[in-house]
């Protein structure tokens, strides 16, 4: 497994453009299974998770073209049903959590689907109940083959039927799966407590251009009138908000002056303000964000003087994927902050690695950590680290870039799953990150 060797305390300068959004890519690429016509998607990040999904779809019989970097066209005219019953399909699907996004499109268009227990980050229990219950409400039946560890889903003979449903949680991927199934179901589907993240909005807008009928986009109440078929379209992904936040934290931790270009500010929600709560100056310049060099930044407190708390929440709240970055950024601030990760019970366990580097962090329980900022008076120490998941991986990279001496991060395949050519792009700003292949 390759590693990063990082020379710490190097100042960065210049501008960087975020890649296309990973989470949106997995949704809209899966949605191309809903039509037999060509769908072209641009600004696609060529990262492991996305490329593995594209490879899987090619193996299923989807015609994929790659005319230029970041642009792919998909035509799912005929699928190889034999392959979808094969051991190779099961193996590839099981290694990729994004494979769950194919469930809704396959059931509603082809009447059946198989799904191995999907993989992905090991950040605690990530249940699929919302996906399954929503599809069951539309009429799909599920069975689980315990010997092969495979879920099998079948639509009724007369197809999926629209209905009203109140989701038990505003799951982003669950909402996306149900939307994709409902657009070809018969009658009206009403989804209440739907996720309404920008990536869900983008999926809905793409489907509407393909001929779907969806009302309530941008809200948590969606009304979908099923149609007979969908056509082709062109679609451009939003910039990845997680990369934008990662670059803000990186600039602050290294005391660097960075401009983040073309970030689609309206779609960032409260992300810039979350970093401003840590005392970081984030300036808006058109559709760019500028983070000037700061030697010190001071964490805000609440109006009554109590300790600042930063927690994740469904959109328009703070995305849980940035909690790791905010936590590591707070280690060099002045003041204290309580970081509350509500969604995943194992995502904060990487803090023991930061503590070994000299950070002052109290892990209260699996969901909460108190960070006592060092105010740059005591630098983090070099360390040999291992990336446990995508988001902790980028947080550890940020820590290593700000630390004294040279650090090493193993298992960087986890980082590559979510960040395209991150070492090359940061080295262009003045970082010194060397990729070492075993």
C-alpha cells in the first residue's frame, strides 16, 4: 500500500480549484441506469470510488465513453444480467459503498436487483434501512441470502407503485435511491423528511431534464409523478464542498495564503461560517474564497460566554464529512471547542493519533471530543500515521503538513478514494508531499 512522506511547516501560496463533488458523482452516475439514451456528465473527479463505480457499470454492459478529462458519457441500453449474478459482480459491489446507489434505478427500470453488503469507510454502523423501507413502500420485496451475503430485490409484476412515505431519517443516499426508483414508478410518490442537500437538488434537476416530474426541489417535501421513460441529458457536477472545507483548514493550519477558485458559494451553506467560528478569516471574492495567512486565530464563544460547540446536522446544517477537518484545525487555534459528531460513532477515534502528535484533545465518548487549542505556541510533532478513512485521512494530512519535521501516512489509498491527485495539487502550492509505492 502506498504512503505519503510529508515535510511539515511549509507555507503554501497561490490558488487551487476544487474537484467535482464525489458524493454527487456517485448519485448521478447511478441515475444513468434509468434510461437507454446517452447521459454525459462533466467535472467528474477521477478518484478511486468514482472510477470503481464506472468500471463496475462497464462490466454490467453500460457503454461508457471518456472523451476528455473529467467528462464521461453513459448509455445503459442493454445490461448483462448474467454478469450481475456473477461472483465478480458481487466482489466489486461489496468493495464499493456507492454500489448501493444502483439499487433504485435497477429495480424500477429492470424489475430486479442484487446487492452485496456494500463496503466503504469503517466509521461505525451505516444502516441501509431507509433505502430498503422506502423501496418496500413502493412495492419492492427484499430477501437476504445469508450464505452469499446478498440482498435480492424484486419489483411486483405490475411495477413499482407511488405512495406517501415519511422517512425515518433524512438520509442523503436513501433519499436519492428512493427518488430514482419513484421517477419511473406508477402514480404519485410523496417523500417527507427527504434530504435536501445540494447534491440531491442536482440529482433532481438532472432527472427533470431527462423528463422526470419532481416538485419541491430544495425542500424536504418532494412530490414525484411517475413517467413512462426518461431520455438523455448533459449534467455538470458541483465543486466538492468537502474539498473546499479541507483547503480552508489546510490554509489556517499552515499559516498560508490560499485562494480557492470557483467554489459555488451558494451551495456551501454554513461551511465558511463554521471555520469563521474557529477564528479563521474567510473572504468572499466573487465565486472564490480567499484565506489570508494568519499566525493566530481565536475560537469564538457563544453569546453567554459558554464554550463553542460545533456539530453536524442534516442540510442546511453542517455536513458530517467536515467534522474531522474542523477538529484538526481547532488544535492550533486559541481557545476551546466541543466537537460533536452525531452521525457516526467511530469517526472521532482517529484523535488518538493527533494526541500522539501533541494535540490537546479529550475524547469524551465516541461522538464528542473537546479540543484545547495550542495557539501555535506548541507545534504538532512529526509522526508515523495510518489513514483509517477518507475524511480522517485528509485531517491527518493537514496535521502532518503543519507539524515539525517529516511525517509518514500509510494506507493513503483511503485518501485517494476521495481526493484526486491531492499530493500533486498541493505540491504546486508549495507543499512537499512524496508518494512512496511499496
